[in-house]
C-alpha cells in the first residue's frame, strides 16, 4: 500500500512542476494575435534607452537585463491573464523538452502589472510582464491565455534567449536586378564559427533574415554560396 501511494504522489508532483499541461511537440508556434482587441504586442530587452521597445526580442543568457512583454487590450476593465513559456526548435515547432528542463519555476506566470488609459478616445488597459530567466538558450513562444484556461489563448509571441558562439558580419546594398532596385535590397553576410565543431555546417547552421522584426515574410532555410573552414558565407 505504501508503495502505491508513493507512486501516485510522484505523478502529481511531476505534473505540478511542469505547468501548462497542453504539451504538443511538433506544434508550430506563430507570432500571432488571436483576438482583435489585443494591440501592440511587443517583447524587448529591458534597458535605459527610451527606444528600448524597438529592439529585437532577443536577450543574451549572460546579460543582466530581463525580457519585457507588453501589450494593450481595448477594454474598460482589466482581466486575468497568464503566461507560459514553450521551448521551440529552430523552426519554431515545439520541442520535446519539459518545462522543468528549462525553468526553475512552475510554468504558469500571472500578469500582475497593468495600467488604465487616460484621456483617450478609446479605453484600453496596458499590461506589462517581466519574462522569467530560462536555463537553456533557444527559441521560446510566450503563450498568453485568460483565467488559467489554456484553451483561451489570446496571443503567442516569439522571443529568443541566446548564447552567442558565432561571429556574423555583413553588408547591405541595392538589388542587382534593375526592376527591383527601388524596392529590394541585397544582403551579404558571413558566419564565422571557430569555437564550434560542426560536421555539416550547411545543415547545422540555420539562417533567418527578417525585415523590421517581421515573421510573416522572413527568409528561412538559406544555403551558403561558399563554405570555408570555420566560415559560412551567404
């Protein structure tokens, strides 16, 4: 009898540590708002700069600055929202890791900081949340849902925690095509990885090029024009 009771208690403990019960390895997490009353969903590294919110949603693992999530809801009253962190692979599909692998805390964080609009034509509530520190670098989806109901996801936001081990250099020039010269740009870049032991860099290094932090038109799966020892050139 004691042995059965111990096993049951262990199972309950594992569930409570993980939080966000709806694990879906392989699920694609987009940078997407699911309800139209949510506006200005931004994630950025905290800093003293007045325009810090314009920075990419990227924080270094060794940097002494947290990631901040902020958003507006067109509403008269505040509501109860919670955040879960989902670890993703390079293609933003949910990984097979459990929350206990990348978090020290229960994976359900209440958003407690909010403020009401003042003297505006449309009433809204601004919410602000400091993302907890993760144990592993990588891609993460911040999943925000209402009243602890994981079926009421209102938006998901892509953020990145990085452990920089490569050097990237590049330049931007006008498009080589005459017809696209006024509408497009040409990007050339080099990735140097002297501290990484890669067997197949053209497959192991994943390159993404974004325009103004947009994901809807991001260029992915770019292949190198030339490979040199410890160097990847596009």
